[in-house]
C-alpha cells in the first residue's frame, strides 16, 4: 500500500471485507525508535529495519525467510481481525513499534491505533479454493532503490538489504509460483502382509487396482502421489518434520486416521502409502486425504468404496473359533449320551423281569413263551365276516351283511365284534373318557370259541334272544390277556 489518502481509503474499504483493518487517519505510519535505519531516517525513525520473517509454526514451512535484513520505509499499520481463519500474518512489527500520525504535534499519542505485535506489516489470505491475496504495508519496499541499499540499525553494522529476495518469495507465493501442491495417482487395492519382512516389502498387492467393493476386515493399501510446484518445475513434496500427512477412512465420521508414510520418490513426486485393516462395519466409506496448511494450497482427495459383509462361504469354521469349543464339546457329549442310552435299552438280558401294570397278576418273565397277539377289533370283525355264510355262500357285500335284515343272520361272534367295534369308535370321541380312554376289549375268548364276557364299562352286552346277558356282577376271574395295543393286562 502507498501512503496516499485516496489509495488508502480505497484499500481500507476492500480490506474490511477481508477483516483487515487500517488506521482511520490516512497519514499514520509505523514508527520504531529501536529498529530503524540510522542512515535514511535518523530523525523520523519511519524506515524500519527488520530481519526476515520466521516460521509461523513449527509444523509450517517458511517460504519468506532466508536470513538478512529487510527495509520497510514509511509502512502503514494493519490489524487482523479474529473472525476469519483464512488470514495469516507473514511479518509482524516488533514490540517497540507503534502507529503514529506525523501531522500530530503532540509529544504523546493518547490512543494509538495499534502497538507492538498487534501491527501486521505483511498479511496474506488464502481462500478455500486456494486463491491468494497479499497486503504489503509499504510499496516502497519493492522499489529497485531498496533492493541493494545499505542500511544500518542503531546497534548494528551497515549491511545490504535483502528486499530483492523477499520480494521474489512474496510475489512468487502470491502469484502461485510456490506453495502449490499437485496430486498425481491415487490408488487403493487389497493387500497381504508378510510378517517375516519389514517396511514396504511386507505388503503385496492382491487383485486389481481401485476396486469398488471390499469386504469387512480386509487388508487394504492406499497410495497417493504428491508434487510441489516451485517457480518453473515440479519437485517431490516433502512433509515438514513436525507435520503429518494423514489418511482418513470415514463414513459419517473417521473410523481410521492414519499417517501416510513416503515409500518411493521420483524426480518430480513422492508416493505416500498406508496399509490398514477395514473395520467390522458395512456401508459406504471414503478414502479421504484432507491436507490444509498455511501457505500451501488445499488438498482434499476423496474416493468412495463399498464395504460388504462376509459371504456364506467366507465365515471361519466353528472349530477355528476357540470360544466355540465348549459348545462343540457339549453337542458331542449329548450325542454320545443318547447313543449309549439307546444301546442300553435295546440290549436287555434274557432273564429280565417285565414290570406289570397290575401287581395282583402273576409275574411274567421273558422265559415263558408269549401268547399270540390278538388282532384289533376291526381286523377281527373283517375276518369274521369273510368266514360267514352271508359272504361266502350268499355272496353279499360285507357292508350289506352289517345292516338289517342280514345282520340277524350273522353268527353271534360277528354280532358281538360289531357291537364292540362300534363302542370302541364311540369312546374315542366321548368326553367322559378323554383321560382314561377306552377299556381294552378282550377278544381272546371269542377267538378260542368261548362265550364272551363283558366288553365295555361293566354293563351288560346284550339281552336279546340266544345271547346271555351280563350285568357286571358275575364271579370275577383274573386272567392275563393281550389288549389291542399289544400290551399285557389283567382282566377280571
């Protein structure tokens, strides 16, 4: 900026939009009584002699300092606001400097515009799209007259100024000839890690480059190539010693944040890499390198990938999971116990005693021959009908023989079996017998040609002609018979 009222007013309005404040009075200058040029400003002390700016932070590269002194004649003070994070001071005034209006005749300045390190002599702003803007407080510092001029501080020797080198570095950064990062190839792929090797040799590529889908818990390698433009050529980009270039593997928030390490250097670029294991979470993820530092162009690289679940044939087998060994052992113990129990029940000794339902009956052993099993009532009725005259001689259908008038021509045994079969079927749906069930029907006597006893519930079976009626109070006789379900029971 030049110390002219019209120019200062124009720049002050523009700088307010950038949160850079200039003195309200248009003739104010920065004065320092301890850091001035004794040769050209022995009385006014308005030519500042300062060393080149140092690094802003320990993790930021210094593009403007390389030793020597810089002369700033008649510099206008700047004060940077705190609202914008895009503003960066390049060179601040010493602690002994202050803003002073030479037109004021007062010896003491009551309220100076700014003092000490509040004053910024050279300021810069880099927008989010990496556009750059620089505010220099003294336009005379870029004149040829000050490039190789001899200056002398109050307590120093006469030396040549370094304004030429400072002007080159300042204009080179402003017009994006330095501090410009370029991203080359960005690659990611599956990898396998060999424990016997170290460094980059332990990682080997699997599959093709830049796949669109990965599986959870895959080992993945990410590579990025970066260069830095320096005036007229590209050079390998080197991260400052106290700084880190990091990779984020993120969904809504980072699941991994890893340091990228240089693995290979070419004449024009450096390749940074990181290998890691994907999280146990499926979804849409992004490889992201978000590198934003003062005096460097912003780098924001993003690559989206899909992370899927295990397929059905990719899960580890149960015997490979040590936590599942207890459950596997329990399954085999259950199987072996069931087989042993079945083997014990199927292999009984010949002299084993069979437990009877009714203790009053005589004990039965397997040594006695078991009687022939009695057929079911339905089967016994069918056999009786097939051997009756109604079917064999008269050639009637069995269903016709079971209905009057042919029913009366059937033998008494067939009529009894028909009645007992009907009572058996009726008892299956009788709610009064849903707990006890039907009493087994003894048909052994009918099969042997003897007269039948009671068939159902102790009531008399029939009182018709030719058939003896039963009342259920006859002399009880205990006999062991085989029921329709093949089980031996005692019938009284």
